[in-house]
C-alpha cells in the first residue's frame, strides 16, 4: 500500500508518534482499508496477523486512544484517510487572506509563523488524527514544530515533515529515540548525551552574552560550539552575536491577542465553507505552506526566553 501521511494534534503528539513507529499499526490500517464496510471482529484480526503477539494490546491501546471504534465486538477505524480526489474538493485559500498574512509575516518574520499562526492553526484546536494518501499529501506540504524548552528558555524549529535539519530540538529528540543521524555527528562530539537541564543553564548564559555582544572567550567551550554549530549564535569581529530571532514569551502572548481578530476572519471563512475539523486542519496546512513558500524558507529556528 502507498505511504500515508498522518496529521495529529499537539496534545496527543507523543502517543500518536508512538503508534506511527509501530509497523503493526500501519499493517492494521491497511487491513481495515482493504476490508472497509465488512464486519471485522478480533478473531478475524488474529487470523490475519497470526504472528503478532502484541495485537491484543495494540488493539486495546488504539480503542483507548479513540483511533479504533469497537461496537458489538466489531472494529473499525475511528479516523479518516483522505484521497487526492477528496482533498481537491476543498476550498482554496482566499487571495485576500494570503496577501494580508504575507504582509504580517514579512514584518514579523519567523516568530509570526511559528508562534502566532502555528498556535491558532494547530495548537488552539481540539484533538485530531487523520491521514492522507500519498497522492493527496502531494498537495499539502506538511511542516512540524519541534521545541526544546524549560521554564527560562525555548529553542524552537519548524521544518518540513520528514526532514531533520541540524537544530537543537531535533538533536535532543533523536537522543530520546536513540537515533544515529550523521547530521548530528559534530554535536555528539561536542556535548554527547549531556543532561538537558545542565545544557540549558549553560546555553542561557551564552545567549545572554550574545545579546550583549560580549567578546568571545578564547577558552574552549563545548556549549558555545554547539550553539555555533546549530546557528543559534555567530561571531562577528571577535564579538558573540545572536543569529536567530529571539523574543520574550510575554511579548509573544501580546502578539497573539493582537492578531485574534485576523485569525477570526479566517475561521469564519472555514465555517462558511462548512469544513469539518479535519478539513479545517488541511485548509490551514495549505495556507501555512503557501506562507512558508513565500518566505523562501524550508526550515527556520528561533528562541523564546523569560
């Protein structure tokens, strides 16, 4: 079966990602799609996957996660898989909305895309989970937001789904997955599996120095090297400088309030078009992708602090 691209909400990101890492999950989805409209009981699933010792547990977990519906011993998928034909029927982004958002994005930059649009489009929304067939997904370049944060500091990156650019959120995420992507070789040499809390303490100190354009110390510093490697800071004429946008979290909250009316106009259009929840996410994904294309960026990073 062709590859399916999945979309899921931030509030169930961890559990959704865990399911998607299981080959048996994808085989189950294929089986349900192939036998759509038929009565599928647990005995039929066991007959189809006799070697899958974890089948019972996975089925129970999927029911608990509301990704499978169980009714009178019958099972069916609880989420849709959209085809190319179905997504092409969705409304296109209004020219007026795209033009106004481009103006704002040009003025505010990546922080507007990552903290305002992303918040309203994908975070401030009920839980969702659905898929697109490969041909349908070609119409919707999908981006994902990664964050490595504590109470004082957030490293944020946004990139196309399936890519893994050299950013700190991606690095620490791959450490938790125990991956060995060659792109992170230099970071592994500098900081290895450093304690995340200790890293944040050291990074905060260096970023404060960069914000004040302090002179670079001649003493070797693995934490500084990691921030240079990932492009967070840079050195100009012997002085340490910021190389990515950075803003206080409190200021971002003010921006969100200021743009609430702009977002309301877009959401009103969605209601006029009678889009369901999943279709709304696809519509917003299309708009976000067009703005990313207009910004001539496939990936970007920034910092929030305070």
